């Protein structure tokens, strides 16, 4: 990528190494992981920018639950293979940062396989002073892919809602965007009426990414589409009969599925953005809501009380067959497909507690992924390794992340009001 493109991207994102609104706390971890060591990057020249890049990579890999990561005490110049083998380390990350001008740095990084005594990759690139955090996420993805042969999910974005009361007790709702580690958080939309259900469009190009959300700013529930990275007016979907809620994008990005209460009954509809065509997808006297597509667009999962209980159903969009998919417990809701389509993340009630669970669609095995009392709104990372959800701790809302394979949980605690309804973007190009 040419330097001008790097500069444009970094300046648009505003991604310097900075403190965010949220902090990470390890709740539990499993030791069946890939052992990796990261050397502090060697700083060359007068500049000190980028000195925290090793810590960002460390936190990313740890959060995935697939690695056990340590940071070396000092920068590593020469790799002592015998030493690292004694430390049970299988891969080593080293790097250097050299200042070339007032705003431009040269970053070099190497991933070394200890047991094969070979370089897995080397990278050298010029970085703008505000671009180190972005580069750290990209490097984390490269390391993840090189060691596991799978895509990472670090060069991505989150959106979520925060709620805060002012001194007079009036609530304000903010729609926020942050990096995948919840740093560089920015509040972009602020209203005194509720904001609900933000969801990223599936676009990979940065400038094309959009967020659909629900707002009551016009004194009724309506769906809006926001283009956060280009200067374009916020779009409002047509004023349908009744309320509109729970938007979710089709994988092709050309339409949205949403819940409409037309004729007084809540059903699920598809709305095509270009043709403005509205298609009804469920026809039942019960409440059908919270719909979400599988990654291939061939199935739709949704919540319904058509059995007399709140349960999860899947509609096959090829033959239009609808099947109930949850049978454990009397309340299961807010389900989303894993990227590979084999699992669902959902909210499951145990007594009076609401927890995040993962359902194996084929075997019907239900696994608890959280242990809170009011955990809600789960969503998978783009590679399916992590589930992000909102929780309540000590009287306020927080973001939590649990790794699917590594049994690690992280809490990303809000310092500024409640945190609700997180959603994860696809990888950035």
C-alpha cells in the first residue's frame, strides 16, 4: 500500500495509541494454548511513539483464547533458541521502530518459529505517528494467521450504546464506535431518546461501512442508516405501519431484515434498500422478532413465542420451512449464527438469571458461556473465536468478551455510564 493511502486511512481513523473509555480485566483463562513471546519493540532515534505496540499485540492474542502470551523483559536482538525452548515458547515476535521524520516512522517486525528455527514472516512498513494502534491490530491478524492458519479478528471495529444520566437525572444515549479492543472509543451520535440495536453492514471497504440502528427521536421506533466514515446524511427507512425494530443486514449488504408491527402483529420482513421492496418472511399470530441471517444468507434465525414460550426458530429461506431449534429451558432469545453457521450464540434464562449460551445446531448441545445475572445481546467476532455481549456488574452495564475455544473471559468496564448492545464489524480491508 502506498504511503499516501496509509496516511489517509490512519488520519481518518484517528488511531493513535491512546486510552479508551473501557478497560480490560481477565476473569478466567485456560492453559491449553499456543505459547508465544513478544519482545518490546526496539526504539531507534529520538521518537518514542509506538512503544506500546507489543502490549497491544499481547492483549489481542490473549483475548482470543488461543494463545498464552508473555512480553520479554527487554528487546531481543538475537534469538537464543535454546533459551526460549526452556521457557516452553514456540514462537517469538521481535521488532523495531525508527523515526524517519516528525510524523513518519519505519516499523519492522519478525515472527520467528522457535522449534523450526525459521522466520515465519518479516514485515517492514512506514507508519504515520497516529497509525501504530491500527498497525498493531493488523500485525496481530498476521501473527494469528501465520501460527493457526486462520483469519484473525483484531483489525475490526465495535459499535455499542452507552447510557448516562446527567445531574438532573435525564438520560442521554450515545452510539459509539471503537477498535476491537474497545480503545479509541468515540461517541458519534447523542440523543435524549433511546437508541437501540446498532449493527454493522457487511462491507469490507472502510468508506462503505454503515450502521443500521433504531431511534425514537421522532417519538416512534424507526430504523436509520448511518455512514460514519463519509459525509453523507443519515438515512431513515420509510415510515412503515406500526413500529420498526431489530434491524439486521443481509450478507450481501443490499437489504435489511427487521421486525414490523404492521396490522398490530409483530412479524419479520425484508426491506431491499435500492428497490424499496418490503417482503414478509413470517406469517404467524405470535410475536416473531430479533431475526438474523446466516453468513451464506440461506437461513434466518429469530425469536418467537409461537410455542407459548420464548424460543429460537430457524427458517430455511430455500424451502421456507421453519423449525424450532431450542428446547432446553423456557426462555431462549436474541440468537445469532456463528460465521461457519454451525452454532448459535443466544440468551438463555436459568431461574431468574439471563446468561449467554452457545448452541450446537447439529447436536443440540447447549453450553453456558457466561455466569452473570443479566447478560444479553451476544455477537460473534468475524472469525467466530470470540463472543461479545453486554452484562451488568455492580449496578452498571459493561461489555464482556468470552473466547469460544480458549475458555477465557474479559470484562471491558465502562467508566461512563451503562454499555449496551455491542456489535462487531467484518474485517477492515
